C-alpha cells in the first residue's frame, strides 16, 4: 500500500487515484478503443514525456492491431505551463489516411493540442482522436476536449503515473495531488 503522503522537492502530495483504479480505467478505455477501431489498425502517437506510461499501458491492453510512435512536445516548467509549446522530437511516419489516436498524459489548458493538431491535420489523416489519462476542464483555455478520458480531475497539480514535478515523480504508480499542507508557491 502506498504512503498516503509523499514529498517531491519542496511540495507535499497525497494519494488521489490508486494504481488499481488507474489500471481498471485503462482496461475500460482499451476495450472501448478496440471496439471503435476494430479492423482499422490505428496509429497511436504518444506525447512525450508524460504520456509514456499511459500510452504503454493502454497500448498493451488493446485487443486490435495497432501501431505506436512518439513525439516530444513540451509546455511545462515546474508546476505551471510556460504557454510555449516546443517540438523537440518530430514525427516521421506517413499518416496520410491513417486513423490517429493521440495519447496525452493530461489535457488542461489545451495549448499543446491547439498547437499540435493543425500541424497533424495538414498531413491528411483519416481521423484524429485524443486519448488523455487526465482532463482538467476547469483549466481549459482552448476548445479542446479529449475523446477518451481516463479521469477528469480538479484544477490542482498532480504527480505520478508519468506526470512529474521538475523531473521527479513520474515513476510513482499511483496519482498524487498537491496537499493543502504544501508550501505556498506556483501551483
């Protein structure tokens, strides 16, 4: 059983969603995606770094043929979005008339997707859907809604299951939310 609170850098976090609930929900998402894309061989595009655990677990739970690739887009520094999306590793797959499922760790402001989607759509895929481990509707600044959502969460900073706080915490199997006892600061 995980500790109910942890320390990452200068912040305290408490368990928010257990690894058991996470794996149960991912199995449900994989089942739905497998039904929706039966016979279509979709290409999953994982957004690094945060989605690598979610993308891997979701991909392994599928019951259909599918392919996966990764691209690195970044907009976070510390606990807040920088507002600038940077492409660090590009995608070189031919996606013309392919069914694409973007896997994201979290859709909060929507800035990453609103920047990336037009670039992706210029390559004429057959369809594009977004599967996001987490969604923060209260933080949304752009009209971007994931098609497949693991969990909808409040506008609080979280760490674990692929999400980090200044590069630490991605390896935590549970999802932790910032504690009300955590030091004041940018969150």
